[in-house]
């Protein structure tokens, strides 16, 4: 079952379309939404006065067009993973900066909290991290002990409930499959139910949470754990039902005037629209 949307709503897509964007476009058209594939990261004049816009695309595209469309972009906080109870992460995680992480002399897993500005990976020590010329010292990163995820699942969450889901990796290799076809389905949903019940207040109402079955060589055990949380409007759907994924995306990047009180704490800072910037420039020249 999909969620109805108001007449006149539309979905904006970036210049370069990946497979998820194509699937969401097909789903949106079936639902009666107009699909606006922008050839450039800018909003045409006829859309700037429109209301009812939604977006799927990367952070750079969102930064360029969200203000002109008056969109509220939902995202988890940088420290969400760090603040989770240990029973849901099963590893030590810290939020720090790339500059501080460069001082580490032990092996570690390093990833950006949300935007994929830095390739996530295992580093033998801090000296192996990308150089400061490309990534400034104040770049936020999550640093954790190294664990192996045997299988990983992507959960599209709506109102603290798993709305769509897919396996996306097995033993670190891409391996998409619908959750319903996976032997771990019941275990994934059971773990997710406990997690979302415990942390509903710390996540936006529409978000992506990745979980997996992890193995820790030092402890010799296997356990379910959270991998990370991501913006639904910038997440690959893999083998999840695109109609249900679209439900989550529409809420995660939709009209600011429809923003629920709970989600105010999870909106990406608003950047001035092109119209506002033009008005300021004209005022300054007057």
C-alpha cells in the first residue's frame, strides 16, 4: 500500500540519473506526480512559484535547488550513531575531526557521518587518511573499531516503522535482494523494531537505517548491529519496493510548510534561494 499525495505535487530529479532515480520516477508517474528532470542544478522560473515539490538527489544538488523549491530536507544528526546504546552498535564509535583522526596510530574504520564526501574504509593508522589538501582538518568523521559485517540490510523507515527494505551486501560484496526473500527477514525486523522503539525521538520521521549481522574476531561472536543512518533522499533503493521507497523519499524531502513539529530538529540548514540572493544584490546596488 502506498501513501496518497496532494494533487499538484511533483518530484525533482538531478541531471544525472541513477537506477534508483529512474525507479522512483516511474513510481511517481504511476501515482500521478509530475517528474521534473532538471538538466542543470538550478530551478526553472516556472517551478520557483510552485508548491508541492519533492526531491531525490545528492547533497550538492539539494544545496543548489532546495531553497528555491522551499523544501525541508530531513537528515539524521552527525552524532546519532555515537549516542546509540551499545547494545545497538556493539562497537566503540567516536565523532571527531579528520585532523584529530590523523594522529591515531592504530587500525580504525573511518567514515563521514552523512554526506559521502570521504570514502569510508579501514585505515591502518591516521597517516593513511586522505591529505589535508583535499579534506580539511575540521572535516567531521566517525571513527570506530573494526568489525566485519557478514550481511547488510537497508531499511527505509517511515514514522519509526520499516516501510521498505532490501539486503544490499553479503561479506562486503554488493548482493541486493528483497527482504522478503532473505532467511534473516525475521531477525532483521525484530532487531529493527527494538531499535526504532528505543530511538524514535532521535531520528527524523523519514530516514534510512542500515543494519547488519556483524562478527568481531576478538570476541568470537556474531550479533546484529546498526551500520549507519542516511538521508532517504540520497539513498540507493537496491531491491526494495520502489513504490514504498518513494513514500519515504517524499516525506524526507518535501514542502517546508508541511513539516511536522517532530522533524524541525532534523532539517538541513536552509540556504538562501536564488530569488532571495538576487533581491539582496539589487538592494545592495540601490
